[in-house]
């Protein structure tokens, strides 16, 4: 049985590969600040995308990744994203977007569910 940490890392690796194939440039992985973390920060044209990755096994194949992100986690993601932009002035003129990517493992099969604009910054 694969550990939760290894499954999460493997899911993030799959998500990075998927985003790269879709034309995104990866800016940062596992960006941490004050207990908040953003799994992937990517850029496509003038859009800076903050991505929360959720990895699932066979038993959770029908779960939408957005449904697993609660309001507390959303607030932490937003605050961490704001800090990232404040400390990286090269991105201050970019539009911001928050996406969720679900990576679903079923044996050797992998299904990716990419939800753009999974939630909005209030």
C-alpha cells in the first residue's frame, strides 16, 4: 500500500506533467508560508495559477477534487497566494486564478480532473 505522502507527491508529479503538456510554465512547487502551502504555482501567458492537488485511490474515483477543499483550506490558499505575489513583484501584474486538480489512481490507470477557477478570491 502506498503511503499518503508518497501518493500526494506522485499526484503532484502527475499534475506538473499534465500542466506542462497543456502549455503552463511551472513557477514553484510546494510553496510554504505560515503554515499555508500551495502545491503548484504555474503561469500561462499573464495568468498566475495556484493549484491545489488532490490524489485519490480507486475507492474515491467519483469524487470531484473541489469537493474536498474546505473553506479553511481555501482561506489559507488565498493568504499564501497573496504573500507569494507580494514577495515576487514580477507577478504583480498577472491575473490570478485558483485551480484544483484531482489525480485518481486505479492500479496503473491515472485519471486527471482539472477544475479551472475552482474557487474565487473574495
